[in-house]
């Protein structure tokens, strides 16, 4: 009944969404991760499904239930997320990368629990692949939406991600601001467009923000098809 009331403006679109953190194992007991709750990405996936899209959600570890009607692929590490995403890029028309991917992973994973001994312990890290940048290099006519989490120089840094990763839209979050970013139900963001426009969105719920992000993505798909 709810679906019948929702405009099916994403019918025919195949939307790939990533959400949540990634988790990089240090040993069988410990890991490196971040504060992403997955809420923003899950909101986008649900909203896209309601609007008629076929949706695949690639999710790092979160406390959220699998959304109804959506193929949800669970991954842990950035490397696993990369493989799950790259397998599905070709079949997608819209890709939204809301996941907070760990930039680095332990250079080696200890097979046994690391025992406490010395007073200091140095952990060597190596860089993870940038999934979004890799998708950007094979973008074609897909609509590609990225996120940027910044504490300083929000617009300048987010603009670099837009151009550097070949994106259509960046959702830039000032994570220094109360009510934005990690582990809350609300978000404050600026939307950076390819043509240089910056839309300042007020504080709003993540479901509401998902609607706006998908409005812009749907608009870009329609433009591209003309
Ligand atoms: N991203 C990704 N793979 C990575 C790192 C980031 O796909 N290894 C994606 C995120 O999903 C997000 C966007 O890139 O959509 C920006 O993430 P962010 O962490 O803000 O930027 P980085 O490019 O990692 O740069 P930095 O952390 O130094 O600001
Ligand atoms: Ca990063």
C-alpha cells in the first residue's frame, strides 16, 4: 500500500549502495574500524527500493537489520567490500558509496592472539584500495555518488574528491558539527555538484537526506538519457 503512494521514479534503475564501516583484523581477537553506524547508506537503499529501483546493498558490520526486498551482501574488510562492489558495478546504473572504508589495514594479521609483553607496540599498516576511485575509472554513464567526511576545509576537500574520483555528486559532511555524521539519526551536509554548484542542506533526518540524494541521482540519470 505504501509503495503505491510512492512515485516509482527509479523503476528500471539498478542501484548499488555501500554502507557501514569496514573492519580490519589485527589478530583473531582485535580489529581496526570506525564509528560508522550504516544508517545513511541503509536509508538510501530503502528509499531507492521504495521508489522502484532494484537495489543491492553491500554492508560492512552494523547493528541494522537487512532491509526488506533488498539483496544485502555482508562484508568485513575493505578488500572484501572492494570485491563485492567490483563484481556488481557492470550491472548497476546508480552507485552510492556511503560506506566509511578503512584507509589502512594491518600489514599482516597475526594468526594467534598477540600477547601482552613490551610496554609499547607498533602496528604496521598498509593502504587499502580506494574502491570509489576504482569505480570512478569505469564510470561510463552510471551516476556515481560519493561521501566526504571532513573536520577541516569541508568544501575544498570534498571538491578534490569529486574531481579526483570522477564523481557526479559528493555528500560532504562536516563531522565536527553536532548532529552530523557518525552514529546519529540526523545529518548536515553540503551537496557538491560537478558543475560547481554547492547546495547547503539544513539539519535533517537521514531518511529525508536519502530522499534528496536520490532526487539528485534520478535527475542526473534523466539528464543522461536525453
Ligand atoms: N572510499 C572508498 N574506498 C576507500 C576510501 C574511501 O570507496 N578506501 C569512499 C568512501 O566510501 C566515500 C569516499 O570514498 O564515499 C570518501 O571517503 P573519505 O574517507 O571521506 O575520503 P578519502 O578519499 O578516504 O580521503 P581522506 O580519508 O584522507 O579524507
Ligand atoms: Ca578515508
